[in-house]
C-alpha cells in the first residue's frame, strides 16, 4: 500500500512545486520591489487611474485599476462599461492578426468613473465593480510583474490576485 501511495503523492505534489521553485514568476522580475515602490510614489497625480490589462480566456473582466500613487495591492479587477468608449483591445476573439487580449499586461492611463454597480463575471465566478470607460492612453507594453516578482500568469485561469491582508 505504501509503495503505491508515495508515487501517487509525488505525482500530485511535484508539478505544483516545480512551477515556481526559484520564487520568480513568469512576468519578469524587474523592477525590484523597492524601485517599483519609488516609481509609484513619484507618479503624476490626476483625475485618472492606472490600469493593467489582465486577459484570461473566456472571461469578460478588463483588468486592474488603481489610483495614482497607490500600490497594486489596492487595485480592483473591473468590468468595463463600453457605452462611451470601447476598450483598447476590442477586437475579434480569434483569427489572423491581433485579437482580443493581445494587450495582456500593457499599462494604461484609464479615464472614467466607477458606476457603483457590481456585475457578475460567470467564467471567473466573481462579482466585480463596473467602470464606465471614457478614454485611455497607453503607457507601456512592457509592465513586468503586477503584485510581486513571483507573479505567475496563466492565460486560461485567474492566477493574479491582490495579496490578502
């Protein structure tokens, strides 16, 4: 019995361990956390949000928004209301050329406001705030990690969540 149990246990546990043996994620380890903290502290302030596109197949949330000067730990995963402006990657789901979600991990200045409504996103089983998008400006296509250098992105399931305190 024990001879059967150990190989099964190893088969279950080892794949999850091998995913992140070094503690580094797959989104890049730069900048170091202290540099990122200083960059956020020095950000321009204004009537906008910093937005990080987070694409997961079959979901309809857009990504994370945070106020200028606040860390990503305070960011909210949102669903855009596109009645005033379409989101930056509003393209077809598949086919040749750029598709919906091509801009995963791009960082934007996002203009608009929270509507106060909460919407259900069935494919991730989450209730998320609705944000009425009025405009956006691309900041960078190479944002690196979002919450920690250990962030692991998977395009088929939600893996990036703010740390819980």
